[in-house]
C-alpha cells in the first residue's frame, strides 16, 4: 500500500515506485541530459569558431624553434632555428647552409632576418642567397679561425 501524507489532500504516492519518485527521477535525468547537451554545444561552438578561423584562411603551428602563422589576408610569418654541427671555420672563408622553412610560401617572401648564435661565434655577417618559396641559403664568413656551432634564427614574411 502506498504511503500517504495525512496533510496532503490529494494523497500523493511517495513510495520508491510511486508517481512523485518517478517524476523526480525523470526530472533529474532530463536536467543532466540538458546540461550534457549544453556542454556538447559549447564544444561544437568552439570547433565551429576554429573552423571559421580556418575558413578565413588563418592557420598556425607554434613552436619555439620552428613555426608559422598564416593570417586571414594570406600573410605568412615564419621562424626557424637552424643549427649546423660543430665544425672548424677558417677566418675569411665563406660557408653556406641550407635553410628550409616550416611551410612553403605561395610566392617569394618579402623579408628575411637572422641572428647568429653559438659558442666562439665571430661571424662578420650573414647574407641570404637562392631565395625560394621553400627556403634559402645562409652564407657566413667568420672573422677568425675557430671551431664552433653555427646557429641561425631566421624570420621570413611573405604570402
């Protein structure tokens, strides 16, 4: 026999299998489902925003030593650290190193910048040759004869 509340004029059924308990369980299930659906919609909105950014032509690959950003207008910014193995450099002699960018430009890039690094690095200067959509050649001349690691930090901007 269902439990009844003497103060309850309708004699509602509060037993575990009764109407009130069943309605409470159903309400809790619907509430949990609505919350899960909202979370799924939020994730979907985030995925849609990222897709929209990509549809505008934007993309990126960010890393410390090598990466790129493509803006919606097509401008691409790239950077790369190129490390040549330690070797003996003769002062006054030119040395060349091939630099390959993380992604290819559609057309030749407009600007290239470079810093040299490494121990005992006494490069007089760096110049770039053989510019292409996928990379370039860095050419250095050391001021003095020494053994060192040649490190180039290259920045390229193009479309």
